[in-house]
C-alpha cells in the first residue's frame, strides 16, 4: 500500500528521485540551413468562373509566411477545373465550373454585374436587347365614304379591317450599382436606358395613318428615347434585418398594384420606398410628373403632359394566411386642361367628340388588392373606388361628379404542370347621360396595362378598337372608356363599363415551351352612353366572345432568347354588331396574330 499524506494525497517526490528516474532518449536536432532569400510557399490558385474582367483590388505586398495566403478579391475566388463528362463543357450539358468569355451571357460575367469592376462594391450591368414585334390583325377600320376612299362608291362607315404592324426596339441599358450584390439593398444606383425604335403600319383604308388622304395607307416612323434615367440612393438602414428607406429620382418603371389595373408606366417620378419588419412589409410614396408619349412608338418625350399623379401603397406579406400578400393603395390623378394634336395630326386632347373644350379631370382612387395563395388555391383580386370631378365632360356636355368602382378576381389551381384559371371583372358604367344628371359612374384608369384574363394574348386587350374619333377599348387595356387614346388622351368616366368572365389554362409542356389558352365572355354594363355617342336607338349589351391561344418558347431555359406568339379572335355579340354593322352584309369574326422575338444580352 502506498503511503499518503494527511489529506489522502500521495507523498511528495524529492528532486533527486526525479533526476535519477529513467528519461526518454534524446536525439540530436537536425541543423537548420538558413536561406536568406527563401520565398514563402506559393499555393496554386484556381481561376474564377466566367468572365471576371480585371480586378479592381490592388494587391498587397506578399506575406513572409506560408501559413496564410491572402485572397485580395473575395468575389474572384476560384474553383478547381472540372469537366463532369469530359466533353469540353458541351453547351448542351450541365457542366459545373465551366469557364466563360466576355461575349457569353449564360455564364458569370463582369458585364452583367456578377463581379465588381472597381473595388469590392461597384458593379456594372450592361444589357442589350432587340425586341421585334410582327402583328397581323383585323380591327374595325373607319372609312371616308364617297369623298376619298380606296374603294370607289363605298357607302360603309367601316371598311377593310386588315392591318399589318411591325415594331422593333433596340434597347441599350447601362447600370452602375454600389453595394454588396444580393446581400443587402444597394447603397446607390445610376441607370440609363436608350431605345432606338422603328415602326411600320400598313392599312387598307385612307385617313388612318394621317387625316390627309394624300399620305396613303402606309406609315413608317423612326424614334429615339432616353426611356429610363434615374438615380437611386439609400437614405437609411432601419433595422438589423436589412430594412431600409431609399429614394429614386428620374424616369423609371412603376406598377402600382399586382396586375397593373390602374397605373403601369415608365415616366418621370420621385419615388420614396422601403421595407419594414424584416422585409415583410413594403411601401411606396410616388409623385409622377407625366411626360408626353410619342404617338407611334409609345416612348417618352421630354415634352410635359400637363398631368400629375400621386401614388401611395403598402404591402403586407403573409397577411392572415402564409403566402398571401395584401395591399392598400391611394392614387390621385390631376389631368389639367390642354390641347394636343398627335404626331399623325389627329386631335387627342380634348377628345374629338361632343363638346370641344379643354377641361380638367381630378380623381381619387381608393384601392385594396391581394395576390398569393391560400393553401392550394391561388388567388388574385383588386377593388377600386374612384371619386372626383370632370370640369366639362365632352360626351355629357357638362361638369360631372365622378363616382365609379371596379372589382376583379382570379382563382387558379395548379395540380402539376398545368394551371387552371377562372376570372371575373366588373367595371361600372354610366347609366344616365341625360343633361342635368351630372354624375359620371363609368370606371376609368390612369395608365393601365393589366396582366389579367389572358393579357397580351387576348384580342380585346391587345387591339385598339376605334369608334368615331375615340377608342372603344385602347391597346393593352380592359375598360371600354371611350377616351381618345390611352397614351395621350384624358380619362373619361362617362363610359359603358364592362363585365368579363374568363376561363383559361396554362400548360408547361416542357421546361422550354408553355401554352396559354383563354376564353373571355364580354358585355357592356350600360349602353346609354353608346346610344348617345352614335345616335342609335338600340344597342345590345353583348360584346362577344374572345378566344386566344398563345405560346412562350425559351430555347436556352432563360429569358435571353424568348419567342412569344399567339392567335386570337373576337366572335361579335349583339352589341358589337349594333355598333359596327355594315349597311350590306354582317359583322364578321375578327382575327389577329402576333410574333414577338426578344434577344437579350
């Protein structure tokens, strides 16, 4: 038994015992050869992917140790070479870690903002796009009977409906962004977008391309616009969750709700925007000073439109149900009196019907909309109530108090690769145009571009249907508002309104090919305005049935090459026949088709 101390500890070991215990053997250390100029160990550096361009980080002096190898540019950290299938990175196969070139937009590229070009926080984005549209269509086309017509002896108010339209936009956009890429909102941003436009229209009736019948039946125009030009700066970070407040000044795109029912435009704006509650809430405060649009290209000019708009909206994500976003909004539109002949010498302000006099329209829109899903059911809806005043409506011939509503609902279900859609839209109409009524109850928008009930594939939305100096419905619009044009005319709240029932299906046949089918059933809410406008005793409510089939093809599985096309037709109902019925014969089904090819870098 080993002796222990008073507290149970082992007895102390004397120094002599330690000295005489067996020690481990020792070996002589190798001599160190000192090399006064020995460089530190250099590790192999893998090249970064894609086209990086030159780094904007100045290298530091080399370290004297091999334990740490500095990587100056954190964005250009490389990856080992790996050709997964040993086939030279075939473009038809998924080959990770593939190298790139400056002309290749499908890999990481310094020209599209994947790598900083100066320091660690300055990114440059270059976007070049060619957007070609070919469209053949049949729309009601007015004639100039007896006096000057392509077909001598013609007595009809509406002649040959055939038209062909070509438009090509060559777009060059440059953007300088200071920030940390996708990690947090940009500190500041500067963007310039130039568009070079050519458009060509061919019709089969005189006085369509110009009031002067000597101008013939074809028109070609060239245009240039600095469409986007704005500076954005972040004013403050408001939480540790990257919530922020930013300010954007200049010409910029903005859509005020989920579907573009009331305002969707690129124009001169001051926009204050930001997020709250870890990006669960978003808000916008926008003041718009509208610029005039060029008549044929629909691009912005630097001429003032004499119209201002204020927009306030607030979004709340996961409102009641996860995946559903709700929005409240307010729009104020002030369209001041002015006189305007468009670039083709047609009168557009005030509208060339009824009482010809410049007038002011002020309107307040209160809106509630939502978009998302509730469990497996997708839902999108909007409700707007507009109040205001029209100093002198040209159709009513007297001042009007505005009080109108609009409601839209879309439900869809996506069990797998197909989506089934059902929609309904109601826009109130004016039922009493008699002198002294002074109440305008037809709903109209500010500058809409709705993605609803078929959108660009729908005949009713895509085509511009004229009716004696005004538009029954404007291009890329839903409401039959009887304004001169959407781009240059004033809102008109004395209109027949609309009801629409839509059934549609989307089919993702392959990752590259998508088909879109739609059927719309349309009718006017009220027809008294139409009877007053065309001096006709009886007009039915049915507009007709709008059938369309469209396709989207993405051969590279992205939007760098995008082909969109569609065919549509309007089978006229009783109301449409009453408006456009010829003296001899009947109103035929109107058909249209388009092809849109977009190539982007």
